[in-house]
C-alpha cells in the first residue's frame, strides 16, 4: 500500500485547470437527462441498462475539444460524472417503481404522483452519493493498487486518449442518428413489423425476433457469452416448456389470474405461444430470477461481510489529513446534515408511503449496501454487482417486517416498494459514484467538485424520471409488449406473494428448482432466467448482437490492438444506438398522447422487410466498427 503515496495523477494536484464550469454543468445535466431517459426506456423493455460513463465522456471530449477548441480533460470528466448519474438513478428507479403503476391499473391504489416519484428518486440518489463520500479516501486512495474499478479505469483511459475524442464522439452520434431512423421506420411509420415470428403450429413452439437497434446494441455490449445464456433461456421457455404444457395439459384450466376460465388449448388458439408464456412460463422465469438474485447474494456474502468490515476499518484508520486539491472531499458535517435531511423527508413527507420503521430500514440497509456496492464494483465491476439481489433481499425483509408490524394490504405493499426503490437507487448511485471518483483520481480531478457534480446529476435525473415514467405508462402501459417492465413486475410479484399469497406458487417453485439445478451445473443463473422471463423475440435480437461481437473478435490476421480498437468503436456505436432508440421511443410516446398520427396506412413490407432492416442494422454496426476508416 505504500506505493500509493508515489502515485501521480495525470493533472498534478498543484496545477489548476478548468473543471467545474458552466459548460461542464450544462452538458452534464443534458446528458444525465438524455441517458437517464434512454436507459429508463431500455430497462423497461429488456430488464437491463448500460453504463453511460464512456459515451458521455467521448461526447464531452468531442464537444469541448473539437467544437469549442478547449483542452480540458477535467472539464470532460465532470461532464461524464454528472451524465452517468442519470443512467444509474434511472436503473434503480425502473426496477421497482413501475410496480406502483401496475397496482393502480388493477384498481388497488392511485398512481404515484410526480412528487412521490421525484422525492423517492432524489432521496435515494442523494443518500447514495453521501454514503459513499466518507469511503473515498479508504477505497479509492488507500486501496488504489488493489481495487481496480474496471469501468472507472476504462473511462479514464478513454479521456486520456483525447486526441481521438472527435472521431469517437462522431461514432456515438452516428449510432444515435441511425437508430433513431430505424426506430421511427418501425414504430413511427409502421412500414416494417416490430416482430418477425415463425410459429410451429403442430409443435406449438415459436421463434422470432424484434426489429429494434437497441436490442442489437445490448447484445453486442454484453457479448456472446451472456447473450447466449439469455438465448438458451428463451429456447427452453418457448421451444421446450410451452410445447410440453400444450402436450400434457391441453384441457387444463389454471385459475390464475383470478377469474381465468380458458383451457390451455383455448389460450393457445386465441393468443398463440405468447399467451401460454404470459400465464405460465413467465412465473417460472420469475422464480428463477428471484432465486438467481438470492444465489448471487449468498455467494457474495463472504465478500460482502469482509468488504463492509474492511471498509469500516480503513475509513476509521484512513482519515484524510491532506489539504491538496486532489484530496478535498465534501465536509463531513454537510454529509451528516444531508443524510439526516433525506431520511427526515422520507419519514415525514406524506407523498412517500414510508413510516418510521421503513425510514430506519433505509438508513441501515442503505448504508450497508452503499458500502458493499462501492467496494464490490472496485473488485468485480459494475456489471457483476449484485444490485438486483440486494434489492430482492431488501424487499423480502422489508415486506416481512411491514407485515409483522400489522400494516398489510396495499398500504404495506406500496410501502415495501418505496423502501426497495430507495435502497435500489442508493446501491446503484453509490457504485456509480465510486467508479467516477476512481476516474477522477487517475486524472487528477478535485473530489469535492466531482461529488457536487454527482449530486447535480442526481437532482436533474430525479426531476426528469417521474415525467418519463408517466409518459411511458400513458402511451404504452406497463406490463405489455412495448414496455413489459420485467424487473418491476418481478418485485411486484414478490411483495404480493408475501403479503397475500396470491401467486401460482407451483410455477414459481419450478423456476426456483430449475435455477438451483443450473447453479449446480455451474451455468450462470441470472442471464438464463432473464431469457426465460422475457419474450423470445427480444433475446433472439440480443443474440444476433452477441454473434456480431463474437465474429469481430474471432477474425484472423488482425492484431490484438486493432481488434480492441474496433470492438471499442462498435461499443460506442451501440451505446449511441441504445440512446437514439430510447429517445425516439419517448418522442413517439409524446406524439401518441398528442394524437399525432405518423403511421403510413396500407404499407407494410412484412417479415421480409423486417429481416432486410435487421440486415441493414448489422451492416451499419460493422461499418462503424471493423470497416470504420482510420483518420489520416
């Protein structure tokens, strides 16, 4: 650890350069809202989000260096710090809060107000930042050599490669523009079908793909391994379980949801394989996902316990006594006041359905999971951080505690979801903050300015997320084909199952034991379970993106450095595609509510058109990765 004293950042502590400027704040806020909204849309569609740090970094480098002719790497770092907070807050919010809209649709409660959504998101985001700040010196400085923070380090490397900022930024913007056009052709003009499907009537199975650029981009970013596990999960659901259900129980009537009187064969005749999936396979997938989250948490328990212990020990013994610019944090008294204020708001404000017990749980679990998240992302990266497992565990404990206190029914359920929402956002934001502070440590940023930037990003995203959630619900409705909200639907089912027991437990436990079997076989449970839980059409397109990534990496006669550069170009292009589709999805939602018709009636190119458009999307991805022309 002594070698950490010799570490010299890119910008020395004694050198003062533009950092926390009007330009960086305005750009950061714009990107926080843009990437927050785009990731909210993506997460509600496919149950996962992507990091916005690197795309935000290259956009800021492109604008600040190329357009504004300024040379300030620290200014660009503040932009990505503020911008990435929006994506993390959106990820935490969309995994839980749409459950409140789903209950409102069922007539159990009123829809959450914009004030409620904003305050829950704001309190969770601010707590996530404030809980992490006292850990910075211990985790980022003292353990610089042992905690690598993969995403934070990668973002620093992107910013250091500033001479290519303009080229990289153009790749992101190109992805955004092309994806926007593709999305508008499919969902705006409606001349290409959103789904290309083939049903095997005699077999009762079905396979197909969704013609959307964001799904292709997700597959490329997560890579062939994760994409293949998701794909196999869908194959098992749609080409194994659904045919088996139709074969062995054609006349069975399952009384779920309550009032259902249709037999399996009647359901298949009227709605195809999708009807069987929604009433049967979906619950098997839910059981598998919940089990996968708990398994990941149990497997991480030794690391979680040692992480918390080591963090507390190093925070106690590693007080920051330096007065250098690169060692300045927010003052501790401000942090304590902020934490008390957030908890007081959660407890007192009537718009948030959390009582004193819930507020106490938020403080305890929030600080614990923020500490764990901040350290674990340094060890294994944000992608492997078991935030969903933490959210499920919190939700289970919170629901049982609320039920034991005598608060049952919809009041107890909404309270549990509110607690789960805050904790989920706390864990997501704490992990993002620690990655950003690692980037700043490598570059020589002022920590205090980054921490203020994180808070600004949280506020901007919190003010926007309520409008995004309301907009998507009003235009599409949660739980349907357009925005299935898989994670929130799962959280809703968990709370309902504990409070009222009105779940098809047989199906849920089939998923539980399927997940346990996969774990014994050392098959990653979570991606498989997500594949089982989501429609096959999404996962086939994600698999196509994974195949493209695999093909890019498997080429012969190409040196490793060139492959890495081309894979990075592809990743930036895909990040742009995801943002572009998400933004057009939100624009189309606004147009739908305004009654504006964009569809061209009577023109539809059918499955052939869908396949052709997907081929064009893949060719564009290759064009801006392996076929991208080098700058002279």
